[in-house]
C-alpha cells in the first residue's frame, strides 16, 4: 500500500509541473509516516555545490526548466 501512496504523490507532482498548475514541492520535502498516516513538510535550502540546482546550474526557476522542456519537444 505504501508504494501506491508514494507513487500517487510523485505522479501528482509531475502533473503539476507539466501542467503548470498548483504549487509543486519546490524547495520543500514532504514526508509520510505510514504508521500514523501523517504528512509533514520541511523547507529545504539549495546546496550551492549541487550540479543541478547549485550556483553553477543554468536552471534558476521553474520557468527555466519549462523553457528547456518546450525547446526539446
């Protein structure tokens, strides 16, 4: 049951990014405690050394990622 819950949440996040609708979990981590059926949200800072989201990355915002996706299509 747990993989289905987590998979549904991941699919929902992907749909929000593709559709540009809702508030995706950018800069936030969602945790799920299956024993107590509780969710918690934690703010996460960017790692300046991260090759994907760090200071040297070309991606600065969701719009940058969307522009890259649409130019590849």
